């Protein structure tokens, strides 16, 4: 088992969890299982995202701080780092 895990790049713990899931729920449980769950808490509102992207399209030379400040003037709250990750 350990040699197979080394070849496939999985930990033994992951394999054993997958085997337990298969035994309790069958193939359907494994099909529904994804490797990564989305972290919704880190998402900004769609209105803020659209406004930030629109500002950058209008003037591509704007910095992340300028985008965050202009959105703040419009009543939309986003940090400069958040603006950078969107644009």
C-alpha cells in the first residue's frame, strides 16, 4: 500500500479515507467529492467586482489604491489588496 501511495502521490491517510467513503457510500460519494472546496468568505460582492473591473478597463494605468479609493467614493468598500486580486 505504501509503495502504491508513493507512486501515485497520495498519502496513506487519504487512501484510507477514500476506502472508508467507498465502503459506506459507494462510487457516488467519490464522484461528488472534490479536492478543493471553494472559500466563499473570501469572495467580494458581484457589484463590487463589476465596478472594479469596469474602472480598470476604463483606465488600465490605475493602481490598486486608486481603484479602492474610487470605489470608496462610490460607497463600495474594498481594500487595495482586494482590488489587486480582482484586476
